[in-house]
């Protein structure tokens, strides 16, 4: 189904009013939303459509997911604007404003990113840090707090100008030009989130003028796109764009220095402190319906030790915040600490699993070691069998 610009504006306004979860809406509700965007009455395409009547004076309004936004037709092509209607063609959410996470704990650069997003100023930022420490979530939650649309694009080595700026697509049997997420974000004054940007190839250089805030020339249509007020770019990466030194982040590339220099600031994000990370885990436990504050404390103490050992070069793996959250989820399902920890460690090789498991058992004395793998006895004295040098 194709919606007009006014129809999309009305549905966006409904989302802003926070009433999108209702099954039906009164005419008064619809009039209030309509008034907020300069319309005198509720739109006829809702109140005069008998299929939308839920009851006397009440109407059903579909949620939608915009994939492109209405805009002037470029030279030689007709832009496409689609809307997926829930219950008809599928869809996930009615807005590009990220959902607020009730279990989110703000920390690190969250305050700075939020200030940038709320300022509405063009200020490209490069956020770098180890995997699984919440970089992307932080940016999305900053946008959620500021009620700003966020166009998240996951970058790969195959990402090119056609993916980012736009290209010709087959739509209902016709070839039409469809704008890419970069152009859409620019036109709508939104936040463009370039996730895992250090996986990009030299093809990412098509964004040079975008990072200067000047706009971009669409070569396939001969059109110049200028950014609307509020547009900005935030990128995330596991490296600083200088390539991967130790082989942990396979596929990351050395990015062009001129490209990197166009970011106003680079923000390094480490893992959260033990106190903050414990709060994060307790919040996750509350979300999953099984809270064990002692377990959360043991997990963060364990993770902190592994990270220090990693920095010192004693081990090659690390326990991320994401992995700790996965342990909390497993704990809510299986109700057993050891099972939850073992499931999280299964992705590592056997030697690393044993080393991490041994370490956790030293932190959490409620866990009983497996006698056949963790220790042997000689006389009356227990002798620990080390599995890795720390």
C-alpha cells in the first residue's frame, strides 16, 4: 500500500501522541491528532472508510513502517514511497524513533551523545570500543530519549554507493529510483547511524561530502540533496579505523585518513564499571523475571578479572557485557547458575572454557567444580589442575 505524505504525517503524529497501542480510537482522539499537524478534522480516509469502523464513533488505524519517504521526483525517475501495513503486508514499528528500553542503564558517553542528538547540530561522531559493550544501544537510546528518527545502517565490506545513496529497483514490474538511507536521513533531518563502519571498503568514500554537512550529488538522477536541519552522522566501530592488530575483529579495514578526519570527535567506550554493570545485569534480570543480585555481583567480578587479564596479554578472550546479559537470560530459563555460565562459555575453545569456568568457580563458591575436569586429590590434600596460565 502506498500512502500520501499527509497520511504518513498523520500516522507519525499518532505515534508521537503515544496512542499507537490502542485497538481503536474515538473521533475526538483522531481530531486531536489532526489538530496537532494543522488539520481541522480527522482524515476522511479513516472516518469515511467503513472497513475501519470498530464501534459507534470508534475507528481502527493501521500501524505502518515507512521504508522510504515522499520527496520530489528526481530527473528521469519516480521516487518510491512504501508503507507496510500491519496485518496486511507485515511491519515492525510505526516510527524510526527507537523504542525506549525500560531496562536500559545510561552510562559512558550516553550523556554526551544525547546532548549532540538533542542539539540538532551537524556533528559527526566516531564511537569506538570493544564488542558487546553497548555502543549501538547507547546511540539508539539517546535517539529514543530525544524522540529523533534513527536510520541504522549495518556496514559490510560489500556496502557501496547504491546501498547508501540509492539506486534503481524493480517495483511492481517497473524500474524506479529508490533513495537510500543516507538520503532519507538527510531529507528528514534524522540521525544516520553507521554501525560497524570499520568493516567498510573504500566504497564508503562516497560519504565524504555527507560528512562535511554539505549534501550529496546523486549521480544516477543528476540531483543535489541538501541535508535538512537536525541531520547528523554517528558511526560505531571496534577499531579506530586503523585496522585490526591482533586478529580479533576479522574483516575490519584501514579507513581512509581523509574520511576519518571528517568526524568531529572520536569517543572511546570501555566496558562499564563493576557498579554500573551490576545495575545493568539486575535490570536485565528484572526484565527476564528472575533476580539474583548475588549472581549479578559474581558475574561482574568475574568479567572484570578476565578483562584485566586480557589487557595484560595473559588471555586471548574476554567476557563482554552482552555475554553477561545472555547468562542472565539463560538463568531465567534454566534457574541454575552453572548451566547459565556453561552455555555462555560454549562458544570458546575447550581450553578457554576450562580456564574461564575455573575462574568463575573461584569467584562464586556456590558452584561445585566437576571432579573429573577441575581437580584431583592426592591424600587428604586437594590439588588444583590448572588449565591455562593467567
